[in-house]
């Protein structure tokens, strides 16, 4: 693929590679396939690398409203040029968990506004906006090495509060955030385990599931060993 300098050329090239069988299969994974072309993430990453970073092009591609084109836009956008307004506009367009997660992983989680937006979006009643808040929480716990434990501890009351949201895509994001925070270090692991134990006692089916599922991983031999080794390495 070459000379991908305009949105029209990019979309034309993507449409040539559309795969109707993949589109049909997307529904099984809970992916919204209304505007989907049936393109894989590795293919989109390869395309993004060939295009290069381009903020204005990313904005233009997003506005076409095509599922994989929007994912591609999150891959080529320039983090330093992303604004709060753009984040608020794009999050309103989330209509599928994979678009939400790709955008938060590829782009939003790397902006200076990620922490602020995580707290803001978690409080939204819209399913994918709330999911985005929790996905940002998970992304920050893995990739933001500067955040202090106290900042993550501030998330625990929100995890507890919204663990009762029975919507599948919210429930799974809450679970993901709790597990990722609890794997960051031994102190946060202990705090996360306490939250899990509280959730297991809840009357909410969603909260119970989150608590049990997260507790299983956070107290697993693999995670406990990893955190012990991490502590040893920090002592040297």
C-alpha cells in the first residue's frame, strides 16, 4: 500500500480488503458490525504505520463513521494535539467495546487528560462512556509509571459504587480495572483484594461476579510470585 495521503484513498484501499465473513463473525464477540468492513487489528496497525502520524487526517477519518476507519484514526492521531473537546466528542461516538478499548489504549490513555477524563466518564449513565472511564483506569494502571498509589486508591470507591451496573460492557470494564490496579504492586494488591471481598458480599449479581473473578486472579500463585519478585527487585 502506498501514497495514502488522503482520507478518500485510505478508505478506498480499506474497502478493497473488506471481509464479509469476518463481519458476520463479529456479532459473536459482541462487536457492533453496522458499519464494519471486517478488517483485523494487525492489518490496521500495518496500515497506520504506512500512513504515519497525522492529527488532521485522523479527525477527518473519524468523521466518516466507519468502524475500522475510526480505529485506524486512533492509531495515527498525534497525542500532543488531542484536546479535551476532541475526547468528549469521540467518546460520544463509541458504540462498540472494541472501538472504546482501542481508542483508550492507542490514544486517550496517553494524553495528559486521561486521569481527569477517567473520573468524569465513569459517572456518565451512557454505557460506552462509563466503560471508557474504567478502561482508562485499567490503561493508566499498566502504562502510567508516574501515578502514585494514593491516586489509584481514589478509584476504589468508584469501582465499588459502579460494580452494581449490570450492563455487560460496563461490568467487564470494572472487573478489568480492578484486576489491573491490583496487579500494579503489593500494596494495591492488598487494597484490591479487600474490595473484592466486599463485592462478593454484595446483593448485586454483577458485583459478586466482579469480586469473585478479580479475586481469583489477584490471589493466584502467578500474581503473588510476580509481586514478591517485584518487591525484591525494588529493594536492591
